[in-house]
């Protein structure tokens, strides 16, 4: 979409300058999920998406 078509009124979410449009999906078995949850809980982060982003890029 062009920026001109993305201008909205005060209602709704604000339009991001660089929206995240690419999504990825993965499946975990029980053991992998337990390890993921324990890593997430140890991190102290509140959001799993931000935790994954930090693990990959940060």
C-alpha cells in the first residue's frame, strides 16, 4: 500500500513506518516446548514474540 492510502483518522491503530509483514510458523514437540518455555521464563520478558526476536537478532 502506498503511504497516501494508509493515512487514517484518530481511531484504530497507528500505521507503522516499517510494518512487520513477514510471518513465520514453527511446530515444537513436547520436549522442545518445555525448553522454550523455560528459556522464556528465565529471560523475564513479558512477550514471547519479543523474546524470540531478541534471541535471533540480539
